[in-house]
C-alpha cells in the first residue's frame, strides 16, 4: 500500500463520515451503534469497504422516503447487523479455523 492509497483511503473515509453526519440524529445514532457492533464482530468483508457505505445508502433512501430508522431495521440493531453478515466469515471464524488446522496438523 503506497502513500497514494493511504491518501485516497482517508479522502474516501472523510466523505463517508460526512454522509453519516448529514443523516438525521436517529439514523446517525443507529448507524454509529451498527458500526461499533460490526467492528466488534469483525466480518472480513468489512475491510473491503462496501458494507458501511451500503448501510448509509440504505439509510439515505429511508430518509428520502420519510421512514423512521426503526421502520427500516426493526427494534434490534444487533439482529439486523447479524442478518447483514450471516453468510460472511468473520475474523473470529478465520482464527478458529487456523487453530483447528494447527490441532489437526499436530495430531497427525
């Protein structure tokens, strides 16, 4: 990763944060909780940079249609996030797989 990639990444992230800040307060609060949860759970695809902007797109559409954030996602933020990443491997899954592979290799 070169300096140009780092600079572009920062520009992209700043633009993303500006979009989040432009959301109504209830949407922004829920987005921030979702972001914390997803960073904690650690789906591998989070680093690809598509999941969080996709959530902002979804929220912007909800705002434009006049819906409340809980009308879009339901009352359980964690359950909604789990639904988004249900088929996505997490870093915890990858770590567990590596440990299992080492145990299998050591047992042979």
